C-alpha cells in the first residue's frame, strides 16, 4: 500500500512539473498577460473580456470588505461564487500586489496533476503502467486544453477549475464502481458540486445527470434490458449514482438558500434573463451596442424568426419559448448554419470568430470531433457494454450530451463554449478505449 502511494505521489509530482512548465512557458496564442507582473487590479483595466474583469472586481471587493457590496452584487447573479472567492482568498493571503494569474496557474497545475494522477490510477489496473502514465497527458497534447486550462488568458475565465473538478468527479465515479468503494462516490459528489460553484453550466450538467440517473433507475426494472449489462455492476452503479447526486445537491444547497434569501428564488444564477432579453433584440440594435458576437452566435433568433417580437422586453421569456415551439425547424436550421464554424474555430478566439483557423487548427478540431464520435460508437460495443463501469459511462456521456443540447439550443454560441466538450471528448475516449482493448470475457451476471 505504501509503495503504491509513493508511486502515485512520484507520478503526480512529474505531472505537476510538466503542467507547470506548460502554464508558465508555453504560449499557443499571442498577446497573453504577463503573469510575472500583472495584478488583479491591473487585470480589470487590461482584460479584453468582461468575465475576468468582473471576477477580479468582485474578488477585490470581498477581500477588502469581507463580502460583496451592494454595488457589485449583480456579479453574483450572473456567476456562481467559487472562482471569485478563490481570487479573494489569494488577495487576503498574499496582498493586493500579488501576481494573481501566476498563483492561479500554479493552483491549476496542481489541480490537474491530481486529475491526471487519478486518471493514471484508473488506467494502470488494466494497461501497462508506462502507457497508463502517458495516456492522460494526451489531453494536453491539444492546444485547446493548454490554452483553456493552463495558459494566462484561459486561467482568468475560471473554467480551468470547474473542468478540473468535473474530471475528478467523473474519474472517481468510475472508480467507485470498479473498486466498489462508496467513499469515492461521496468524493465524486463533492467535486461535481465544486465544478458548479466555479461555472454555472455545470449546474445544467448536474440537472442532466439527475434526470439520467432517474431514467437509469427506471430502466433497470425492465427485464429485457437486463441482458444488455452485467446486473451486479448495474446495481452498484445505481448506488454510486444516487450517492453522488445526493452529495452534490446537498453541497450546492447553501448557494441556493443564499439566492432564495436575497433574490426570492433558489436559482443557481440568473443569466436566463439576459438570454431572453437578447433573443428579442434586433440585429441592428445589438450591433449598435457592441453585441455583434451575440448576433453571430445565434443569440437573437426570436426577433429574427418573428419580427413582431422585436423589442418586446416585458414578454421576452414568453416570446422566447413560444417562438421556439412554433418554429423549431427554422430555429435549428439557423443554429446549424454556424455551429460548425464554432467547433472548427481557432484557439485564438474566445467569443466571436475573428481569427480564421489554420490548417493545424482544422486537423486538431477534426480529431477532437472524431474522438466524440468514436466514444459514442465504442460505448455500445459488447466489450465496453459488459465492463462493470458501463452504466456510469452511459450516465456521464448521455448527461453531457443532453446538457449541451440544451445549452446550444437556447444560448448563443461562443467559441469557448465548445472547449470543454472537446476536452471531455478526448478524456472519455481514453477511458472507453482502455476498457475496449483490455476486455476480458467471463463476467458473471
């Protein structure tokens, strides 16, 4: 046992040094902040995106006053508190002159070293140790992972930590079933909740996980489906799923109570109001206020499909759902016209598409799309279907697909919204491929 812990520690340290090297010295896109000089106060003035400036503003406010002031309370309506509180803690510990992005990069490298070590531990039970140690690094072979998760501009968006926590949740949920250890399911629920505390889209994914968890429990009662899986593993998978979801919802309860007390509603965030309002704005109006990226991403479809709704703010929510229900074919047609451009975008883009993709961008994005397709195909092969973790893998992948179908249907596109699905795709492909190529027959039902 001690030898295995020492081995994992050594592997983790190597991962950390590799990831820290990427974070500090690899720059896949130009014009990124100088992490050895810039403070959070300077970030507010220099950031070209609104999110990092808002996070830093709220963090400074909390560090100085103990909690967010009424003038900045709107920030907590649009974003959950995790990343802001992390930045505030950095300011309290190191002072206002701290090179905040540098500290965040070190913490992100540490988090992903833990993720990769967990990945290594999962893989080494079925494949050669050297291959098991190498495969997790494949995630960072793609520029999108380096830019989004470790490099300065990506770090300021806070999604590094939400993605890291979500990957930990996924790996621990799988390990809980393989090792038959409830403790891992509890940890998985904790990390799932933390991912939502750092980025609100993971709350939508949690809703998908909850829905699919209930559906799997119902399907487990259907007799003919039982021939599809290993029954003993299905039962334990349902136990893992139930515990994970209960823990996640319990850990997320305090923020819902906070919003209930302050906003009279337990919503995780209140960004839907912005989505509804943008949807009924005319293209000309949005472009006049710098919202051309909303138009390009299909954010004002209600007004474009039904001009009579344009400008009707008081009925924006009603118009949104009525227009979608009345014109679903046109809605999805307009979305489908641009979705390919966003998937195959250059990593130099974050919101709208300004920099055109290079040949290598196209190759990398094509491989990542193939990873998603290959994962879906392998999931239903007999070799993977009869692996003990198959129900959890279906739960994870179906929930991700469903959640992003909802997000991409109702929210406008931004290039960065596609970055996590790409990272999740390559991660899941590694897991599923390891199951497929190391399959051994003879599982007892």
